[in-house]
C-alpha cells in the first residue's frame, strides 16, 4: 500500500472540488492529480508562448518602427 496522508481543506474548497469532478465517484486524489497535470501543461504552454513572443520581438520592432509608418501617424 502507498503512503497516505490526511490534509485539511476548508468546506468551501471541498464544495468546489465536488463541482469539478468528472464523475461522482472520482476520488479527491484522482482529482488533485488531474489538476496538477493540467497545471503543468498550462505552464509548459505559457513558456512556449513566451518563447515565441520573445523571438518575434526583434522582427516586429523592425517592421513597425520605421519612418514610413511614422509619417502616417501625422496624416
């Protein structure tokens, strides 16, 4: 048997966890593992988006910061 621990959660947290269960008999352990996995995938996606944004900045600056576009600002 794996090690098991007891954690204390407020009733409001338990109520919210119950609302996001995929099926009624899903354990809180399964639910928390799912939330951890989802959180990690979101973090990885955000890192990828930040990477793309960072490598695109020089080209966007080159395209947008030019004399031709600045002339149109005063038109």
